[in-house]
């Protein structure tokens, strides 16, 4: 462990981690609000305030299992030092900015995991990885959108059956109100899972410097800082990605928006309680595709969905390569 890190460098690295959290909120704002905006239940400016509030209060609902996984379950905390954390954050931030600029809803979570793996392996080789935790995270790439897809499809079938005797106007009015609840739950799940990833990064950095004693824990000030940074990012919004998520994949009615958000929220709640760092982007995309496919397969613009899948596949390798290059650059200029 690198115990000789100066306070200004430590504070600077924590600031970079919080910048990543802010960008995560900015980049993933679309996950929380795309459906409620695309169904015209809320205007974008009100939707981001709504989502930011529930992103912030998420720490009151969930434990810190995901932070524990990120801090100790992706790479060996014994090899973590300032250079590894810096490289991981650069890898994740650069990939986030590239995909945000292109309007591609890639995963901030897997960008961070890729950054950690790239920085850790650049320093210590393949032995840096905690393969059990890394395998769990990689499996979540496939499982989280699949679970979101299936839950959303089931919900569409159940809701359609329950409302078969109602008029379209009555159904639309009811689900415009219910979407407030489903959007709140999804934003809560988003804040609970995503903000914890940065908590884990800051906590393992503090641990590597001996500031947490001999035990890995997440200080309360770290919890509050990360939730606030993510909420602020969500408040700033990510309109390019909102358009892709809410409009380009499939057109949504309030009932379908409710089913997508509820299916996505249920997936996130399960993953967060289990300590699995899933991608909120993957989850809501799978759910939106699920509600579109429940109507009819041709209702989904599969070319848009497939381009998003390609971005997912390359996220971990791309961010890992950027992180590894950053680590080597630090060694050269040290």
C-alpha cells in the first residue's frame, strides 16, 4: 500500500472521483427520466428535479453492499494506490465523455469496473483481479437487461389484462399518475446502485492510505458526498441520451412507461440488496425493449437497440485500455 500520499493529492483524487459521480448522474440522468419525459407526463426540467431528489435520498433505503463489492471485490485492495485509482477514474471518465458526446447510452458502471481492472492489471498483472467479483459483475451485463426485459413484458401482460374493461382514456389517466411512483422507485434504485460505486472507490483509496484503520468501511461523509454529486449531475441532465432511451428505441404510452420503470426498479432493488454493481443503463434499456416487444416485435427499432449493445460489449475493454495507458503515463512522468 502507498502510505506516503500527500493530503493535496488525496483531496485531488477524491475530487476526481466525485467528478466521475457527477458525470455518472449527468450521463445516466436519462435512465431515471427518459420514460416519464417521453410519455409527456413531466416536462424535462421538472423530471430532473424529481429524479435528483430520489437519487439523493437513496442512501437511507439501501445498505452499502455495492460499495463493498467495488472497494474489495473487483481488484485486490492490497495493490490499490493513488496511481491505480487515478488511472481507473481517467479510464471511466474518458469513456463516459466519449459516449455522452455521441449520445450512446453505455454503462458508467462497467466503465468504472473496466477502469479498475485496467489500472490494477497495469500495475500487478492478472493477479490484480478478484475473479469471483469480476465474474459477478460481467454476468450482470447479460442478466440485468434480461431481467428488466422479462419483468417489463410480464407487467405489460398483467396490466393489459387488468385494464381490459377500462377505456383508453381512463387507462392513460391512471398510468400518468402511477408513473410518478414508478419513476421515483427507478430513481431510488439508480441512486442506490450507482452512487455506491464511487463510494467504494473513495473508501478503498482511503483504506490504501491507512485512513480507515485496518478495516474497510465507508465513512458517512463519503456517502453524503457521493449522493450529492450524483444528484447534482442528474439535475444538470443528459438530453442527448434521453432522446435515444425514450424516443428512438420505441414509442411509449404512460402504461408502458410505468411497466418499464417498475420492471427496471425491481431489477435494481434486487441487485443493490445483493451487492451486485449492475448497469442502470442496461436495465432500463432492457425494460424499454421489453415493453415495446410486448406490443409487437416490429415496434422496437432493433437497429438502435443493437448499436447500444455494441457499445456495452466494448465498454469494459475500452475503459480498461484507457486506464492502463493512464497508469503507464503516470509512471513515465513521475
